[in-house]
């Protein structure tokens, strides 16, 4: 009898403890979308230039509208009206768009903070006009090939301008007639985000948009957005919650401190979150790949070719996902494939999940034969910085590559601070390349011209005028201390001719307005890299997001190149049954 009483008392105590935890410690996140971010990587938002912080590019969809907005449904990518309505295209390539002049800028609202709560009230309305669109197109034109929007718009509208509006508030773009223009393609071209005309041309942060959420403020590193009163968002509040790194994200979701996790460590299914009553997941196309970029100043071409053979991405992936063990990290993709690890192996700077490989624009070379390790340094020294995202994944990769049984003890990976990378005292650097797109807008500047500083994304591109109104790339764009590969086109060397050729190809790829030319440049670049062996391209990271069942899973669609926040205004909470 006493034993039964003790068991009953124990069960009661557990139930009481659980109730106390729920009542007093577990946060009530109803009416909020709460997403984690790394506290020392505060997002700076520029809707026309890629950011070093992945969440910043996703916030473009939260704060800004284009004439048309990319979205998604269960069937795939869609485009919806934003600040415009498509009226049609005529036989001369004139695209007519009716503007929506009643759209208000976020500056039409006053935000006040009272007792740790933000309150929003109306003030004099500031309305969207064609003047804002003119300013935005001028800015995109000035940014040139540094902006993916320039690449997208200029291949359809060479002048980056329009006429109007007329008496019906319609404006008119002249599209090139070298191809058919279905409605979805027109809307994609005109999906660039629009800024108010009063904006600075080069500001460190752009915060005034017309999108579904308005930036309210930051308190103790918690970044809060309020629902735009004039918008269609279903959930009143969006918050970014700060954490030291991504290693605890799954635990924070399980403990109810966040309710949306846009990427999981290792891109894999989480055993912590397998309870389908509490969590659900969605996947989309990979946007991150890992690579070892070789130092061309310390390794000659022959050494780089043999090092590329030595570094087996398949061996690394088997270890990374613990394939065939009880701890195997399982993956899934948006097509319903499971544990399809080989689909993520890369053999080119153009990842296997990218348009260029999927459509056979480039045919990556798979290394064959045994490496001649005798020509390599006694120890190939690779550096990695763990402080700017993907800490868990990069730490694991360093541990794997340091295993002497895997690569004959030739490789030593060392974690270093960001400042050390700038010195170039490495044979290779292990990096995560994040934010690539699966369509033809692949950013080679981010790979080759990004200065070796992970804290910021600074592209070292130098151009000149050719005297005929065109821009040409200057060899000073490739200087040893301005890129991770330590490529230098200004110094005489055995490889200078190919380095100059590579720079011309990269600039041609990024600046051309012709899709056919872009495809040709991609092929040239891949073929040149097959000989120069500039890096080992390893593998792409599966993209998997988890959500609390606080949300209605049918309201959240992730697909293809749509940002994970492209549909945020449609997210809704699950109704109590």
C-alpha cells in the first residue's frame, strides 16, 4: 500500500512540476513569430545587395514590396501583385503595369514603446509613387553587376527605365523581344524591391518599406517587427531572438523559446523535434555549400590538382551525416526524397543543385585516379573561422578532415579568428558559401571577389570605362590580399594569363544581359577551373526548416528559390479544435 502511495505521489509531483514549468517558465508565443539569429551578426538590410548574414536577405521579403512579389504554394513558385498590377504585353514588347498609389510607406506610422510593448499609430500618410520606382531603378543601375537585381532586370529591360504613368496610372516598360515573355517571367523581372525616393543612394541600412511587417525597434538584442496595419499579415508580431550560435537552436525550439527555425544544424532531421504533435518541418532547395578554397600563392597548379584528388567529398559526406551508423543524420528534400546524400555532392563551383548543373550548362569534372601526395607539402594547412555562422557544421568538418585515417595525415585544419584569415597564412580556407540561388542568378563575385573578412560582405570590384560608354573590369580587382584564393592579376607569374582570363570570364558572367552569354561564360569558367584547380567544392547543405504546431502547417509554403519568408504574411496560427 505504501509503495502504491509513493508511486502515486511521484506521478503527482511530476505532473505538478510540468504544470509549474508551463505556467511560469515556458514562454507564451501566441500571436508571435519568433526566429533565432546569431547575436553578433545583426542583420543590415539592403534589398538590392546580398548580405553576409543570411537572415538579412530573408528580411527583404518581410519589409519591402516589388511591383510583384515572389511567393509559393504547394505546387511551386508563384508571383503576386505587390505595388503593381500586370495589364499585359503587346506585340512590340511593351509591358504595361498599373501602379497601386494607395500603398503606404512604413514612415506613415509612428512606433512608441511603452512598458516593454510597442504601440503603432497612424500619422500623415506617405504614399508610393512612380518617383520611388524611378529612384530604385537608378540605384540598381548604379550598383551594376554587384546587384542580382541589375542582372535580372537588365537582361529584359536594357535601359532600366519606364514611361508614364498615364491617366490610368499605368507605366510602360520596353522588354527585349529576343524571347517569349510569359506572365510569370515578366513578374520575376519586376520583382525587385522598391525603396522610397527620399532614401540615400548608399545607406548602411534600409528600413522604410511597404511590406507586411514594420521594424519597431531593438531591445536587449531582440529585434521586433509589427504587422503593417495596411497589410495582409495574419500574425501581429515578428521577433528575432539572439543566441550565441546555432548549436542550441533545436533545443530552443523544443523548449518553446522560439517557434520557427529556418535552418537546422547539418540540414538534417532533428531527433529532438520528431514529435509531430509539437513540430512539423518544411524543406526547399539548398542555398549553402561548403568548400575549401586553395591559396594560389602557396600551392602551385600541380599541387592544387593533387590536393583536389585527395579531398574526397564523398568520404567527408559519409562522416558528416554519419551514414550507416546508429547516429545517422537523416535528410529529406522538397521533392520527397529521403537520405539522397549523393545529390548534394559538388564537383564544380556551380553546385549540383544549381541551374547550371541541373540543366547541363556545365559538365563538372569528377576527379579520377590516386593523388600524388609526394608533391604536396608535408602538411596542408587549412584554416577555418567558426564565428560567423555554421559553427556546428564547420567544427564537424574540421574534425573530419583532421582524421589521419581519412586523408593520409596530410591535412591539418585549424580554427582561427577572422583577423587571421586576412593574413593569408594558409594553404586553403574552409568556408560556407551561403545565399546562392538555384536559378541563373549565381553570384560569382561572392566567391571570387569577396574580401577575406567574414564580418562584412565587401566585394572588391574595380572597373574602368572603355571610352564607348561601357564598363570593363580592371586587373586590380584580383589582388592577393583582396580574395580568399590570393589570386593576383597585377603580378607577373606563370598563371597570370589564366588569372586574367578568369577575371574576364567572371565579369562577363556577372555583367552580361544575355542569358546565352551567361551560359557560355559559366562553361568557360568551369573548364578553366578544371585545369587551375582553385578549390575543392565539397557539398551543399540540405535546407530544412522546423516550425511549432502553434502554426497551421498548410499556411506555410517553402519552394524552390522562394525565400523562406516570402509567404510570411500568409502564415497563421492553428485554430483550437
